[in-house]
C-alpha cells in the first residue's frame, strides 16, 4: 500500500542528463519516506525521447497516523 506518488519526467537532453541527480536530491530530502514500488517508462517519437520515473511511497513509521476507528 502507498500513501503518495512522485513523478519525474524529462524530454529534453539536458533534463534527461539531470534526471538521476534530481531523483537522488528528492530522495535525500525525503528520507523519511519508504519507496514501496516504482515504474520506469520510456517513450519516443521522431524528435523526442521522454523518460518517466514514478515512485510510489508511504510515510515512515514515525509519521504514520494510527488507523481510524470505524
């Protein structure tokens, strides 16, 4: 189960070169999150190549809220 989603995408060459650094920076600044799944996609046409990384996460144990009573 996850509580949030973060999407990274890049189409231009410079953006693609920086994508890994951007993901690493986000992960470090959100170290309290637990990544539970990920999806990586690449799509292309005659001119553009787009990379997309989708991270599914849940908040760390210290931030989880107790279950709600029915």
